[in-house]
C-alpha cells in the first residue's frame, strides 16, 4: 500500500482555505457552482466576491448553487490515480450538499473503468467552510508517512472534536435556499434577532441575540470556551466583514495565546445561503494539525 507523500488530499471550494495553503500543500480542488442572473459559474472562477454579493443583494430571485459533476471529480482524481497516488477526498456536509455523493459516484466510475478508483477514500466532513478547511489540513498533516486509512482515521477523530459557530444577519437566505435545517423553528419570530448557528450534518440553531455587538462578544466568549476545552487550533471566517473579522482575530488571539490557523472570506456558494455579514469562529485540538510520525 502506498504511504507518505504519495497520498493526495482533495477537497472542494467550500473550505475557503487560503490559496497559499492549497498551493503549498498540493491540495486538489474541485469547484462547486453558483448561478445568478441566468449565469452559472464555477466558484473557483469568481474572483470578485464583492461584486457577487452586491448582485445577490439586488436580486429578487437570488442565486442557486450546485455540486460538482461526476466528471469534475474524475478530472481531478484521474491524473492522481495515474500517478499511482491514493486519494483522501474531504467534502462539504452531505446533509446540505450533493458534493459528497458526486465524489462517491466518481469513485465508482473509476472503479468500473479499471482506473484504480478503489484507492479513493471519500469523507463526509459533516461541516463546511472553516471546519472543513481544518479537517483538510488535518488530513495533510496526517499524510506524511501514513496509510490512507490512517489519514481517514485522523480526520474522523478531528471531526469529533471540531466545534464551529457562525452568526448571520438574517435567516432569510437560508430559508430561500432550503438549507435552514432545524433553525427553521426560529422563522417568523417577532423579534429582530441575529442568529448564531452551527453545522452538525445540517444547519442547527445555537443562540439568538439582539445586536451585532452582542454577536461579537458572544463569539469572543465562545473562543474562551474553546480554549478552556483545549481546542486551541482556531480559525475565523467572514462574508464582506473584514473589519469585524480582524477585530475578532485580535480579541481571540489574546484568549488563545496563538495566531489563527487561517483567516479567510467565505465565497459565493455558501454565501448564497447565508447572505453577507456572516462572522464565525471555531476550533479543535492543535494535535490534529501536527505531522504524524512515520508509520
């Protein structure tokens, strides 16, 4: 069985990992799609998030999203398999996207075609965005000197200890997109609320607060809880809110005593369903990002 640096790690664009991290680690990337105003584009090709969200705000119909095709996955997997590399492929929660299923179908096609598809290991991250990004980095860290099965095991263990919260301005985008999950119970509230949510297979409610200021302070308190529980590998993400994201980084750096693993902006695919104004933080034990010892 191939081990070590032979293992290829693949994810999709909804991790929103910084491009430098993807390049440095040689992560394979499969793009989801977003359609707005009658035009469908690969998320990977949308460079100007600001222009997209301006159009989204102005659109009566809103945007729609779709998972990568089987062929999109085959295009990424095929050359890696031809190079003799096993693959660990980590993807957006199956509870809110068909991306995981498309990856499985691509694997089946490559098996049926005798192209080595049995060497592909597909993981449902049961999360997205910063949480997915950290799991992908955990896979990269585990790949040195390990079997693909050991990488899958490491990612599974990391997922059990991962915690992520995100706050949004309104539930309306989630309602329109049908991704609202158990947070549906909060629809129709007479209160002006700022929902704090998490993603555990599906979108789930955490707390309702009244103001953006209270959201910010509650996310800082959550960082304190993460730190107390030993989840000191942490990330911050936002949509069209870099100033508050930076403020959150500065406050949480004091709490955690370390820099974030990464800070990034969430793009059009997830942003279609949450709307602009998202601010989020999460963490897991740093041990999962440490390079595994030689097997």
